C-alpha cells in the first residue's frame, strides 16, 4: 500500500471562487455552496515536475483529530506534471457540494509517485522531508455563502518546491499560493415540456464546460458561471428534442434568466 503524504498549502487572501455543476437542488434553496479546487503552476527550470494527487480535504469543525476532515467527493486523482499548467493553464483537482457555513482548515494529500525530470532527461524521485509526512494543517477560517460557487486555485511554485540536496538528490517541499474568488454568476430558466428533463451544458468560448439537469418541474440553475458569453446546449435521450442557444451573456454576480426554453417535440 502506498504511503500517503499530507501537505499544507500557503494561503493568500481568502475570497473564494469556483465553477459549478448543479442539479435539482439548485432551485430549492437547500442552503448549499459549491467548492472547487483547481491547480496551476509557476514555471520551474525542469523538463517535468510530477506530483501524485490522491485527495483534497476540508475541515469544518476545527478539530485536531481525523473525524473533522471531509474529503471532496468529486476527486480527480492522478500524477500531474505541474509544468503542463504554467502560463495561465489550470486543471480541476476536486469539487463538492457543501452546506453553507465556515471552513476552518484545508489540506492536500499526495502519494509516493513524485519525480523531477531534469533538462538532461534524468528522472529522479522527489523525497519528502520527515517533518511533512505527519500532516501539517493550515487554518483557513473562510465562510461559504449559500448559492455561491467558490474556486480555490492552487498556484504550485515548482521552482521553489523542488529543492536540490548536496548528494544529487531532490526534496519536495511544496510552496503553494492560493488565488481565490467567489463566483455568483449563473444561468437559470425552465424547459418545456418538463418531462424531457434534459441535461444542460454551458460551454465557454474556450470550450470550458459546466453542466446540470432540469428538475421534474423543468426548472434549472447552473451556478458559478464567470462573466462571459456562452453556448447553452440542452440534450435529451431522444436527439430530436435537443436544442442549442448561442451568445448567452452572463454578467459577474448576476443570474441570467433564460425564461422558458421550448424544446422540439
């Protein structure tokens, strides 16, 4: 079994933001927020810096034991080359629908498969100092508000995180800055006939996609949509009922109401 490495990250100002993929609960005032954790990189002078991400957790109880930690359920585990996400690129690590309220702590859990590939082509295992294997926790003390989507962008500084040792080896000492933003924009409406219960894609000009479903009454709301212009696709089991809306403009911190969207019968 792989040893798990628990690493804190260094947070900047906490004004979280996020993109969401919401279902029927979006329209019923259930008092939830969406939390998404994404990763980007400040470039380093290497060919590759590969980090194995196992899990992302938050702590709502401010407790010292393990019982207070919640694992974000929509996790994308794997080995990530940090240098793939330089120059404004990022990738989704994990997300979850959480009850509105406070988050006291957060931690990133890594596995053993961490390596650095030098410019010479040599691949070297990244060793972790013993002081970080015990799991250092970071106080966040942030508040998630109802019906707001929160994105935390982990800016993993590859150059500072990979530390050369005197014997030719390398240590992994993660230096991570968090860039965060609350995204209250969104798209809502009603589909007819409601019994088609379509899935919904909200697609940006960069082909980033959010999604959700209409509920039994035909209502839908996709939260956490950044300001911009979008294509909205409604898809059903029978393609004949599908429809697409283009040039849907969303403003920051505003919900765009599409009204009733008539699906082909």
